[in-house]
C-alpha cells in the first residue's frame, strides 16, 4: 500500500487537532471547576445534576418564603404586643374610674384618654407590612380594614381570609391573622353570657359578670325585683324568654348571695328597688374598639350605680379581649418557631444538595492537572512528529 505525502499530512494534522481538542477541554474543566461541560460528557450524571439543581432552587424559594412569612409574623407579634400594652392601660383607667372618690371632671379626663387609646388601637389594627399591604385585612390587603362609622360603631372592610405560604415540601404556614380573628371575634361578658342592669333601674343594685356551669341553658333571662312596701323584704324572680319561670316569684334577696339557675351563677350587691331588672344573655361577638369605647361612655355617666354596672361589664369584656390577644400571640409565636425549625431543615437540605452536586459535578483538580500536563506533553510530541513528517517529502531528497 502506498502512502502519499498528502495522506501523511492529513493524518498528522488530525492527530494534532485531536490533541489540541482534548487539551482545550481539560483547560476548560480546570477553568470552570466542572467535570461535566455538556450533557454528552455523562448523560446519566447530567440528568441527576439537573434534578438536584431544581430541588436546590425550590428549597431556596422555600427559604425566601420563610423569610417573608417570618417578617409578617414578627410585625404582627410586635403589633399585638402594643395592643396588649394599650389594654393594660385601659384596665388601669377602668379600675381608677370605678372609684367613687373621683369627681365627674376627673372621670371625663379619664374618658378623654380612653378615646385616645381607641384611636391608637384603630391605628394598630390598620398596620401595614413592608409591601404596603394591611396586615389584618385578610385577602383584601390593599383595603384599610377598620374605620369608625357615623353611628359610633366600627366597620370592618377586610375579609376573613388567611394566606398560607409554603416554607418546605408539604409544609405551609399562615403568615398573619385576619382582623376578625384578632379584633372582632371576641365573646363579651364572661365568654358564655353577659349581664346588664335595666335602663330604668332606680335602686343601687350592681350585678357581677357571673360564672357559667356546664349545665348552662342558652336563653335571655330577666331577674325582676319586687318590694311592695318599704317595710317589705326585697324579693326576686327569674324568667327566661324561652325557658319560662326558672326562679319563682317571692324568692328572698340576700345581698351578695349567689343567684343560680339553668347553669347561671351571678351575685348582686346593693339594694335593688321595686321593679328593677337585670338581664343575663348569651355572649356575642364584640369588637375590641367597642369594648374600649364603652369604658369612655361609662366614665362619662353621672349615675354612680349605672356607671359601676357599666364599668364592671367593661372589665369582663376586657378579660375576654386580653385572652383573645394572648391566644393569637401564642399562635403567632408557635408559627415563628415552626418557621425557624423549617429554615434549619432547609439549610441542612441545601448543604446536603451542595455536597452531592459537588461529588457528581465538580472536577477532581489533582487528576485534571495531571491529565493536563500529560496532554501538553502529548501535544508537544504531536507537534514535533508533524514537523518530522513534513520533512519526509520526496522533494526534500531532490535538492
């Protein structure tokens, strides 16, 4: 077989280019630190790396979600802390205003401070987060949730939605609470029923918040007092709107003694007048702002007995409001702890993924540098061989 000069040149050139290609690939591996430059280098490992990278990106997304949820919950917790502090001050003012040694002017001054606290609470309920969304508006983040109306009450313009944020595989956390859950869904009275004095009472009877037993029968009960003559003993009877007469007429009244019926236990101090009434009604939801505003109205009442009854109701309502705020804060704290735990899990997963990605895709520099040196030597040898092959031309012997 004859080997032509052009064929030898072509073969030598191909060998030289092949060495240069291998050297170039190794140099690129060393420069990038990656073992796999294209999927063709290792199809199986490339597919595995793609799945691992997608998992890592998803975990990083979970981390960003966790940071956002933690920021909103931290803001909610601090806001609820301010609400709790305000309620402590309201309780102090209620106790202070329930003292008969204060003048009406003093109580009006206290009422002014209470109204300022109502405004403060409205401001806290309308808190915005870092994105400008209202914290307690539910899904209506761009709508100011709470506002006073012209009739002296308070309106809610948000909804009861709660946003869930994914912070891990199959793990979601509620990033805030609706305005209803925090400020509106608060049972008044003792949480089971509420007591009130009749608007036309003329005696000095003052009813407490009472307690409920498991036998409580929901109904609206009226306690009616009777004293036909000033020398007659004071008696009472209890009638339910549905239950009918539950305590018979003529039952002797003993100041401060328990009055029990259908799971209701209340006591009345002072001396009710003939015809005075007190009601016991099932508890209903009452917003926090109305509870505080009721204290201002009570402090402005110049009738001592009516004022004491009203302030006692406010104190019972405050108990429920403070308990609700405490429960929400406890829930927020639990969610913050859950986020912290999930963040640590995500960090561990990212670390494990990075180790696996490095094991599969990163370059073994010791092996690569050795291979680079070997390929450089091979390239130099190929270049020398190419020069020698060029000198084997027949024309070199005809000179």
